[in-house]
C-alpha cells in the first residue's frame, strides 16, 4: 500500500513522479470508504492535490473538493 502522506510530502518538495500517482488513486479509494460527506470531500481534495504533479488542472478539483468539505461542514465558502 502506498503511504499517501509520504507521497504528499514528496510532492510538496517537487519529488513526486508520475509513478506515485497511485497515491492519488488511493486517496479516492479511501474516500469511497467514508460515509461522512466532509471526510469524503477532504479525501478527494487530497487525491486531486497529489495528482497535480502530473497534471496541473487537478488543482481545480482539489480546490473544488476543499470548498465542498467546508460547505458540508455547514460553514460559509466565502
């Protein structure tokens, strides 16, 4: 199993390779294991954030799911 936090740290340091994108998919697998909408949105945001190392437009998904997590928590996205 891929250690998602370690891959996220590698990504922040510019060391994530396309091969590590399995971590992105792993985050989405984890998201499907949650029933709490906030946790699902956070996990999906993480998955998209990790995926930005191979495709920049995934950053939009990361932002969208982060806003969804805030909204699901009953907070203002403003």
